[in-house]
C-alpha cells in the first residue's frame, strides 16, 4: 500500500480495506509513534491494517488522526537564500566539483542531486527546503555547472559520482544526510542510497528515471514524439535518414566530433528536445536554456555518454533489483502524471517494487520540478520528513 495515494481499486489482496480503514492507515502511518525511536531516524513508513471491529470504532479515531496529520503541512516554496559557504573539492587528479551550503549550518543535512546528468545546480534548487531546519548542500556533478573540467566524459561514471558524494560528505564532516533528487537525480539518489544506506536518513525522489532501455527508447527513439511531434522533428532532422535506427548513437557521434561547432549544433538540438518536453505546458524560460552553448554542451554530452553506457549499471533492472537495501528508509516519490521525459511507468514500477515508499501523483503536471504541483509536493515531502526527524 502506498501512503497518501489511495487507488480506487485494490492493487493486491492485502489492500482490500474499507475506505475509512484505508484513510486511517494512511494518516496513522505518519503519526510519530510509528517513526520515532531513540535510535536512528530513518525507520520504515509502516502501513497498519485494521479489521472490521476496529472500523466500527473508527469515527472518533479518524477525526483525531486527521487533526494530527493535517497540521498545516507547508507546500509553498521557501524564499530565495544565498549560500553561507562555497568551495571546490578535488575528487580525482582530473576532476574538481563545485559545492555550496545554505540554510542552517547546524541543521539537518540534505544533499541535492541534480538532473541530467550534466544539468548542474541553480539557486532555485534551494527553495524546496526549510532554511531554518535544513543544512542544504548542493553540488555540481563531474563536468557540470561550475565543476571542472567542463563537459568532460573521462572518469565520469555513476560509480565515480557515488564516490564523489561520499567524499563531499566526509569533507563537510556530515555523519548522515537526507537525499533529494529528481529525474537523473532520482537515478543517482537510488544508486547512492543502495551503495551507502547507512548514511541516508530519508529520500525524496521526483520524476523517476531508472535508466532502463524502454525508458530511453520512449524518449529518444520516437515514443514521446507522438505527443510532441513538432519538437521531435527538430531533434530528428539533424540526423540523416540512414542513421535514424538509433538516435542516441547518431548523436553520440556528433557530440564527440573533433569539430567543436558540430558538437555545439548537436548539443543544442539534444538539449532543446528535452527542454521543450519538460513541462506539461512548454515553458519559454526553460526552452531558452537550450540556446546556451555552454550549458547545452555539458548537458547533452554527459547525458548521451551515460545513456550510451546504460548508466554503467550491470543490469537493466539494477535499481529495482536492489530495493531491499533501502526498503527501510523513509521515502517520498513525487511524479507528474503527464511526465513525457520520465513517464509514469517508471514511478509505478518503483512503487510496485517498494510499496513502503509514499507515492504522490500530481494530476496536472509534467516533468519539471518547477511546475506548481510538483514544487508543492516536494516541499511537503521535505516537511513530512522534517516532522519525523523532529518527532512532531
């Protein structure tokens, strides 16, 4: 059973609950008695099922639970803040990564894992977190944003990034932290958490991307073109017809050309395709990012590099196969119903494999974290985890 998402029809035999019982189950699972212990904070979201006798006595309980659970959970983004410290961390002989901290220096640490890969961070990424409660850590992954060398593919794999996250945690002297990531950031969040579950106090995921072949085929080999045929034509037409059997391979050839202008041309087309499909209603500000050659080159080259190498995972279902390692960690999954970049099938597959995690489906949203409904659920997710940590 997914907390907070109550399907109209049961999805399995043990979810056959009276509606009132199901609601009590969802609400009671967030009560502090289920989560707070003198030990670690990352306990399981436990679903409690009640029998018919309990249902007969549930009216008063339901009112009490609703009053407790719905204590003004904030879902509005927080105002802009500036970092209180920044730096560059040398993570290899070749790579240095940019990092920053904002919010409360003595607060609960949370690390933001950006999308792409290759997307880099931006000041708006801080808005999802209460700056009085959270110590907010942002960093640019290898080759992205302010990290150097720019758009570099050498020594740039999922496992290198996981090591970087650990090096940053140790550099900042953080024993454990909350993990937050969307799109490719959700991929990296899952991979990091599965590698270091003892360092993770909670997880918030958005726009689930498991980097499976069917997801790549959907977005880069013609699936999403059925919804955005106009944007697709611009992406498609850069590639000659005799190379259109695999667009990822065709773009890889151009993004790694010895001619820099060929790289830029391919990078703009690749990036523009994603920027035009990232919102339920295309957003002009987002689309303009695809016109920036510096941003596009890192975004397109690094994305394509990871997709050519299947995320550097040993199996197509690697992340789903390793859910058991993180099943105990408090997790909220936020997914736009009409996400064309990372379609909801992946969030649903993750939900089925990990029913202990809460799934929040935003009915009127696409992919971007900046769409109002997505933003609201992400802020609310952090507020829920905050209340668990505080024991309130």
